[in-house]
C-alpha cells in the first residue's frame, strides 16, 4: 500500500520567512527566502521579498534580477511591475524604466503610484510637460499624495508658473508639514514674492524636518546673511536649541557639524560649538564634546556657559580637579550663575568638601536642569523657611520631602536629630512612602497632603537642607542603621511566602532600572539581558524588586529560580517587608538601594562610572549605609565587569552558607 506523501515544506518555510520579514529581521528572512528560491515551485512572493531586501541593502542590480524573476512567476502582479519601473529608473536604465512605467499605467490606470512612477521617469528624461500630465493624474486619483504635489510644484516652478507652483507646494505641506523639500520649495516661492518672514519660517520648518538639508541651509543663509555672519549663526543656534529641548541631539549634530568647520572666529560661532558639544555630551560621546567645548572657549575665552559645560564633562570623566577649576572660572566670569554654583557644590560634596558643598547645594532650586525645566519647583508656603537659627520649639516644623523617593529615604534619618530641636514635627512625603514613614517615625506626624491651614507650624524646611543645617561632615553622618522599620506582622507575612521556596538557596532581591523620568536614567540602568550571568547562578533564588519600566522577556527566565511578587508590592512599606526577609539585594542607584541600606540589609550597589555625589569618588563603601558595598564601573557604560564582581561576591555568600557561617 502506498504511503501518503508528505505535505510540501514550502508553505511552512515561507510563513516563517514572512514572519521574520514583517518583524524587520531581514537578514534571517533572507536566509530562508534564498533557500526557497531554489525550489521549482517557489512562489513569486519569495522573489518579491528578496528584491525588497536587496533594495534595502543597496544592491540595485540584484533587486532588479529578483523582480524580473518575480514577474515571470506572476506576470499580473502590480507591485512587481511598479517595482520594475522604479528599479530601472534608479539604475539609470530610462528606456526600460519608461517601458515598465507605461506598462503599469496601461494595465492599472487607476493606481496613483503608477502615474507617479511614470512622472518620475519623465522627470529624469527632462520632459516636464509629460511629467506634469502624469502628476496631475496622480493627484486626481490620490489627492493626499504629498510627493506628487511637491514634484508638480517643481515642474510648475521650472516653467515659470509660480502661482501654480505655490499652490502645489502649499498642498504638499498641508498634507505633511514635515515634508522638508516642499517646505523649502514653498519658502523659495515666498522669498520670490518678497514675503521674507514667511519664507524664513518655511525654510526653518524644512530644517526642523531634515537638519542636514543643504539646500534649505543655503536658502536660509541667503535670506538672512549671504556671508554667513552673526545673524545667520544665531538663527542656527535657535534651531539647535529647539532640537535640544526636544532631545533631538542627533539633529543638532546634523545641523551644525558642517557649519562649525568653516573656521569663523565670530563670537556666535562659539555658541554653535557649545551647543554641538552639549549634544555630543548628551549622547555620551565625551571626546567629541570635549573638543567642541575647547573650540568654543578658544574663540570666546570669557564664555561662562562653555566653562560650566566643560566642568560638567570633566567631572563625569573623573577629572575632578580640572572640573573644579572650570566651575570656578565660570563663576569668576559670572558670579550669579546658579547652575555653575550648584555644579561646583555637587562636585564639592563628591570630594567630601561638605561645608562649602552644602551651601552651594541650596542652589538646586534655581540651578538644576530640573528647576530650569520646571520639573522641580521650590516650595512656596506662607511660612518662613527654617534655617536652624530661629526656634521652633513652641509650635512645630513641617519637613518637605523633595526630589525622588531615594532622596526621601536617605535623608529622613535627620528627623531623629530634628526631634531635639522641635517638639512637633510633620513630614510631608509622597503617598508611596507614607506608611513606611509612619512605621519608622511613630512620633512624627506623617502626611501625604498639606492642608490649606498652616497654623500648626511656625516654619518649614526642605528635607535636603537638613544636612547643611546640622553641619554634616563625613565623620558626623547619622549612619546608625536600621532607621526604617517594619512591624512584625508584615515581616512574618513575607517570611511565610519566602519560606515556601527551597530553603537551601540564597534569596536575593534585584532591581536593574530606575524611573525613566530621571535625566540620566539611561546611564544608571542596566539592560536586563546584561544580568544573565547573575541569573544563571546556582543556589540563588532571585526575587524581582523592579516595579516600573521593566524590559524583559519572562519566557527566558527560569521559573524555579525567579520569583516575582511585584504586583503585590503596593508601596515602599510592602517592598521593605519583603526585603527584610532576603539575604541580600542587588540594585542600581535607585530608591531600592536606599531602602535596603536604610533597613541595614546587605546591598550591592551597581554604580555607574559617573556616580552621584552621595557615593563620593569611586568608593567601595558608603558612609551613609554601613551594609552597602559599592561596585563601580571601571569604564563608562561597561556593566560586564560590575556584574562579574557582584557574581563573585554572591558566590562568597553561597560558600559562607554552605560552611554554616
């Protein structure tokens, strides 16, 4: 009896290749398509997709060969015919391109793309009248075809039909305001009409859409100052500043890179170098940023903004004394620069120069990027600000948590010292911290809302001003931990949960990312995949403490060693109760690091190369948290060595447990 034949393998393989193609994994899809193309029964779609991949790779001749084969296998497919016209045009084979474009229009007269492609061939053949006819038909069939309107405008403009050209360009930018060519072309018509302000606006919109658009830059220069003088440079500076406000730092580089190479010594050129340096810095390209700042200062030696930016960069490169000199030079030129004074203060704190550092840190309300962006606003209550001098004994004092959760956790320790100066203390914190603070400071009135009536208090104080008021130095940090507490009933609840797992394994909490809203979060957060060497360790159960912005594929995790109860952690009180039952915590510089340290739990802080001032300069221990070990990056952005050091430390914990110590 004959056995039933096996079903053909092509459909399954083609389906797999199509999934990869649609997921934009073109290299993997190509491998399968190339295997399938050797099958006699391979469908035209295989060759179509290979043609598209070759086109994306810039291999036009291969793309054309594949498209011709696809057409042989399916002569009626419109997509292949349209592609044949365009591929021949790009290869300069205009006779063949015209043949295929006319073939497409004949067979698909209602397809606007066919008419647009035909017009493109006529444009290359410099036959404006036939191109105009084809473009009019394309826009009739598809009125929102912006490129067709733009090309039609170009044809009208070459023919001297400026009103018609303007209307076509206006239609193109109405369809898509980010159509750079259409905005630029519309601007040139407006300039021809002597509508100079409107022309400049269109040209700047073109550059906003495509910052390296040479024609638009040349037009802008011609409109403002054909010699490329100060006014033109300031216009570019304005565009670059706008890009930076939108975090479009690559756009700044595209806009300015060619301009700064002109060798101009105008003071305005120093501003361009400075802006370019800022964008390189934001992209972590420190060598390029340094060169830009030095160029800016060479042109304008008395440029406090560039000196401040240089100091900030040098600090992140761990060139602390050079950074300090740069900040001091900036302040010498502009004593009222709150940003430079705050930056100097942060560096002084990092260097342990805390008397001056705490004083300068008071400029955080006006000198920080968060203050400038209005994401951090100085409290404005109808109460005097307590500076430690006036008495608050008879009434009370209101302490305001500020900045992030981690700051509140780190500095709430000062409430104990404050209790010696005031009989009644209220502590305003975000609601996520309220319950934990109530547990830890039973004699403090903890609240997450400030009432309209302020009668109970004689003054208020921002939390991070307390170290200055109490004249904190390295040797006087109130570092007795734990200073946060969890009631027994909550600890026992999580103890039961944790003990349900294997008792012979270490229970280690892990958090690898901070909140994305922090300015430099990308530097402190670790890609989840980089944790693989830790997660593969024997004798460890990993307890997820990551509450927000998680980027991980849970299917790749070992469910027997990965425990995730984060949906049950509603606030920091819940997280603290869980941490109390862990052997250790591994964490980046985030609120969880402060929480574990404040609970006196062994914590390994994975610290970025340019760590924050609170961790001092490349230290392995924290003066704020005796139970914390700091593992610093040895080079910027390299987490692999940090992960390896932490892995070794955990192996030490495993060995200690096996030996019963």
